């Protein structure tokens, strides 16, 4: 009896940043602690090949802010290896139109980063509705890098956009042991269109590798 062959699973890394010290793609003015070592797409491909990773989702790194040109160039050069998630300025009324343009460049998702400070109060402002609606219409997933205190506001937006896939990055930076904050994250399970990336497991482990 000949057993059917089993194809190995397709391994996809869902969250990696790339950047390069290239004058053609400068870091944004005022970027916090610009990286001193490059993490180029070519270096990543070598690592992927060495570990059997077929594809990777690239998230626009914060050092470039809203300038997605380096990542767009990477997606164009390596179409079979990468998908990209761009950043848009959520305080810019033209952000929905930027999503259209980025989608035409091959990006598959958008990321916003509402944190705890008043600088992120745009999350409850009038510009969110058109941005989320445009992403919903284009079927462009919304990636959200946020903190637990913002989750109720995020939940309200999710509730108004049931056909938009929403990805919560890094478990909303929920600290271990804070059951009150974990509760807000777990409450998002009521939405079938929400996905949570489990991150930083190495930092939470009580045992050393392996």
C-alpha cells in the first residue's frame, strides 16, 4: 500500500519590519532612535530561506513614518516573497485616498498606532469613520498597534465596520498579570472579524530556551 505524499506546510511569518540606511529612502525627521544596523529585505530573505519560511508579511517600520516608498520598492522587487502593510497618517483628511493609492502599489493592509497620550485622540475624532469605511470597501485589513486603554474605542469602531478585518498587533501590549486589561482584549472575541497577533512570548516565558 502506497501512502499519499503529504505536502509540507507553507510557513508564513506574519510580522516583520525591514529598513535600510539608503539616502533614497531617508528616515523621517524626528524618528525616535533611528536604527544603527540595517535590516534589509535581502538579509531577511536569506534568513527566511535558512529557516524554511515561504512568505512574510512586512509591516511598515515607524522610522519611516508615512513614507512607504522603501517598502513599496521591496514589494515590487520580491513579489513572491512578501506582502506589505503600510502606514497612513490618521490625522490627515486625505488618508482614505492614500489607502487607494497604496493598494494600487500592492499593499494588502494599513496600520494605525493609537497610544495612550493625547496625541492619539484622533482615534475618537471625525477622521476615523471615512478611513475605516474606505478600508472596509477595499477589503484592506486594518492593523492596530495600541494599548489596553484604547481598546474600548477600537471596539466601537469594529462594531460599526463588521465587514472589515481588524488585526490587533502585539496583543495590544497587554502586560501579563493585569487581568483587568486582558479582559478588554478578550472582549474583542465577540467580533468574528478580529484577529490578535500573539507576540513577545519569549519575554513572558519563565523558562530559558529551549
